[in-house]
C-alpha cells in the first residue's frame, strides 16, 4: 500500500488495524459505533431511521477505503481518464445499491437482525437522490455504475442541487408540485470537500492588453462565486474499483463584494453574498427546453468551469505541459447542457495558459465527444446572444472566433451555398440572435453519438444532416443500456436468485451475455412455474403498494399493464387512457355471458408532467377522472381497474417494474431517441407493447417480433401521415371515445376540451387517432397471449434472456473503445 508519511506507514497501519472487515460482528460493531458517535443516539435506544443512518455510515466507510485505493491506483498508473459531464444524475437510493455492489448484503442483514432490525425496512428509510428529470439523467446513473464495474478510470461531474426534481402531489386528480428538499435529513452518501473549491466568474467586460508585444484579451469579471466539491463514491460490482461522482455546490466567495462592507452596509452585504448559493439551488424541471433562462446558463457554466479547473489541476499535477492532454483526458458532453465547456477550455488554454489559438484549438478538437438525447429540432438548446454577452462576454468572443474559422473552412469546401452556411452556423441570425449550442458541440467534438440506431439515422438524415454530409466519420451511435445490478439484482432479488440457479452461476451480473443461456430453458415447465411464482410475489408487493397509495384493491389474476415515464404528448399517455376508455366502453356494452371471456386488467400509469406543460397536466387529470368512473363501476369489477401512481421516481420504478406483466412504450414513431424504461421491463421478464421507435427495433432483433406486441405507424410513414392531416380517417372507435371525454362522460367537460382538440379536427400531430386501431389490435393480441399461461411465461423468459444487449455495460465498453479511447485500470484487491 502506498504510504504518505515516510517511515510511519507501518505504524499507521497498526493504528488503523487494516481495512474494515465485513463479517456480521464487525459490521455490528461499526453500526453501533456510528449510532453512538455519528448519529449521537444511545446504542440502547435508536429507531429505524437512526439505524439506517448508522448502517449507511458503516457502508460509506467501506466505500471510502475503496475509493482511496482506486484514486491512488489511478494516480500511480496515470491512464487516460474519462470525465463525464452531465447536468443531471438520477441516482435514486444509494444504500441498497452500495451494499449489493460491495457484496455484503447477507452480512448486513444478519448483523441487523441480531440488533433487532430488518435490512429491507432500513433500506426503505432512504429518500431518492433525484438530481435529474428523466431518461437522460437515469442513463447517466446507470453508466456510472458500469464505468465503476468495468474498472474504467472515470469521473462524473455535475451539480449538487439543493432541490431535486419536484415531488408530485395529486389533489383532486390535479398535479401539484412540491419542493424536494432532499438534504433535509442529511446525506450520508456524500463527502464535503471544503478544501476542493474553485472560483467561478461571471459578467464583466473584456479588455485588450499588450503582453510581451502581443495583443491579448483579458476578461474582467463582475461576479465571483465559489464552487465547493461534494464527492459521491460509486462502487463497482465484484471489483475494488470505486469511482467518484463530484457534484458542485455554490457558496459565496470570500472576495465577494468587499465594497459593501467598507460602506458599512453589513447586513445587506451578507444578504447579497448569500445570493450566490442560488446557482445550485434548484433543478430545472422541464426537460423540453430552457431557452433564454439566465439562471440556467449560469448553472451550466458554473459546473463546467469548476469541473475543468479540477480536471486541469489534476492533469497539471502529473504533466509539465499540455502536449499530451488529449492522450490523458476525454471529456464527454452529456447532451448540450455542458457544451459551454468547449468555449471555457479554449479560454483557459488561450488566456490563462497562453498556448495560442492554433495549439489550443488543436487540443480542444481532440478531447470532446458529444452525445445527443433528443430528436426534436426545436428541443435543441439556443442561447440568445445578448444573454450570453452579458453573462460570459469572453466566451461569446471565442465562440464567434470558432464560428468564423468554421464558416471559412466550410465556404472553401461547399462554395457560396448561403442557405446551408446559415443553417450550419453556430450563430443563428434573426430577430433574436442565438447561439446554437448543438452546432457548437458538433463542430468542436471529434465524435457525435446518437442513443440508438434509429436515432442515429434520424440525426444523419434529418436533425444534423448538413453536418453528417460534411463529416460522416464523426457520427456514431451507442444504443443505450441500463445496469442489471440495480434493475435486476437490487430491485428483483427473487428473479436474480432464480436466474442464478438456472444458469448455475452469478457471473451474469458482470457478464450479461450469459443471460442468453436462459433461452434453452424457456419452455421448461419447472422454470416456468418458478418464474410465475416470482412474478406473483412481485405483483403482490405492487398490489399492496397500489392499495396504500390509491385505495384501489386489485386482483393478482389480472394482467398488470404499466406505463411509467415522464408525461409528454409524444409519449402518448393519452393513447393509453383512450384505449382504457375503449376497453371500459366495450365491457359495458357486453352481455354478461360475454364478460366472462374478458382478460382482467389493471392499467397502471405513473409519471410527472413538467410544471408549465398544461396539456400534460390535463392528461393526469383525465387519468384520474376515468379511474374514478371505472373503479367504482360494479358492472366492471375486477375486469378493469385504472390506477395512477403518484410521485413516480427511481425507487417507485424499482417496485413497479418487477411486478408488471406488460409495459407500454408507445411514442409516436420518430420521437423517442431511445427509451430505457423498455430495457428495464425487458430484463424483468415483462412483455412490451411498443411502437417501432427509438431502440424498439433493436429489441425486436433480440426478442423476436413474435414475442412482443408491436403496432403503429413506422418512422418513415409518420411525415406522410402528418401531411395528409385531416384526410386520414381516425377509426370510429376513436371518435367515440374522444366524444365521451368531450361530452363530459367523466365530467370536467370544459377542462378537457383543449386536450381533445389536440387529437381531432385534423390536428393530431402525434397521430393518436391514426394509430388507434392498430393499438387496439396489439392490445387484443396481448389479451390472447395472456390467457395461455405457459406461452406467456415462455415469452417472458425470452424477454429476460434477450435483454443482454441492453445492459449499460455493453454501451460503456463501446464508448470506451470507439469514442473515448480509455482502458480498464483495475485496482488490486
Ligand atoms: C431522453 C430521451 O428522450 C430518451 O429517449 C432516451 O432514452 C434518454 O434520453 C437517454 O438517452 N432525453 C432526455 O431525457 C433529455 O432531457 C434532452 O433530452
């Protein structure tokens, strides 16, 4: 082991008594120690929450040991490191994940048992770390787990929001948002680094100076805020490697506003100082766009500037000059949110390191890789030039210079095609002049990744077509994946045990390809029976949760049909609800004898609507009023139930997914970049009802269309259907169910008018009407399949067996090899 204090190493080890031990008695001692000295409760009297805290601190101690060893090892080996820059990470809970990855769950359970506590109960005490909105943010979390597990020398960087994604409260069927002050009860999973802090500057002016006979620009900032590091250890599974997620919090800077102090306005000076903290206060809860928000731009720059200072400091500690910076540093831009780091790195290399434009630019274009997570052109970030100029005047100049060089290069290549030049320019001219952040990212990155094959095609043929034609070699894709550690092992322990039993090994937890061997047993009736038992137990757990949350009792014999994700028009929760209304209406119109043939369903919907997104909020209300009618109709009974699960988040997903039979991924084709929820359901043996969008196509290749329920217009059919608009006849059943909503069958007639208008009268941009008939057919096919229990179990096993390609381990290996150029760096155990 590397020692620090010459000659005293042995003594230090004596004092430390080696590393912490993981047997139940040692764990018990540690837990009691933390009860007494960290939580400061008497070891003779502490409750579940205090036990959770003490357990977390005991686990964290073990993480810290591994974290130290890993960082020390990286330092010694000095490999090329990946820095993953993301404004959002949806980590969820840490205890269960850490305990699992450390491989100490049984020992913890036993230790707690003897103290009179239950591990599972304590794990439930933890709130979610919800520092992100949806798909992009959870993907970052899954990828961190894979980076650690696969021993890559990686760091994550982000913002430590004090308020995470809002809590969704449902009152009378309407969504209300409440602040998620998640740090209220402390956060044992982070380590505050009071000494790791950097000054981040904003505003001010740029002046020209002559230094050594050369003209150079000097930025004289108007405001300084301090960024303080909070480290979150991310343990790998089955390895000692534990990497770091460093999140920045804004604190007032010491040098802040000296002026006010000297003028004697002491109180106001303090109040003003405190304003600095606003920057990292709150996560923007709308994942559609953030156009023109000053605070958003400041958040982006704040985290990027601090991260780059940290990265450059680490690099300089080991290297005398910047020559091999690109061989040692890979910077991953998780969407455009951190893209301002391009201009910031340029600025540091030019203005502070004085490398000159050519050298600086040469470095910059070798280090950045960019992944985009969206399809919609209108969702691409733009920042008004005026805003940019006021907040980051020097960066704007640099972007102009980059753009000038790019435009010259382009003109030389394509000639005076001004329409194309203006489309590709980083600066958008118009009534409001904007910086197109996506264009900046593409121009300055060596690689542009999409998140599924279909997404990549759309990028090449539509969204970034001009760029693809210019630089085809820059464009790649890495189909998303999710981590099986959280989405099977932690959230579905009985399925995990069953898989390991049949495969005769637990190695699939690190080597997901082994799952494919389950295919051999898919028709084995013993496995099928055990598989059904596991599902039943998970459904029971979910049914109990539903009853607690919504008071609705559901039958375990019913098919649990689930759609959980952010509420968006393109994700078409409305299509789902209209389908439920259709089912209800059909049951109502049946003879009693016919009703016996109906396959009972529990339709479950969960998700948050962005606070300012009126139509999405109406969808939530519609779900509630329809549920109210159906769930209280004795004609229907257990044949149909509709439930809305409030406050959907990562830990709710961990409970819901294992208990689902069928799940819906029904976006209008061409709108979902990838989708990752589908992959979690797939791993848990849940059948998919899906459109051919995002990664569905690749899922079909693994599972076979015959084991899924695919419906709806294809990506290339959508534009034509849209053009036809009102001439596309929606089926009669569609008109009928929309009419029921319009006419107030479920009440709130006036309120739902605008919602109905989005899918009728030739508007229906998301093709809810056009896809309706095909949706109902897919639903009917699912009903038919569900009746045959053996067949259904076989399909379910095949889903899990075919899910290996959708592990984030595969995605990360692909990134490491083909985008980042990094190698594993395994810390000796
Ligand atoms: C999401 C995409 O909508 C989803 O399809 C994809 O699976 C996920 O990213 C991960 O790649 N996008 C976002 O969450 C987002 O904020 C800007 O995009």
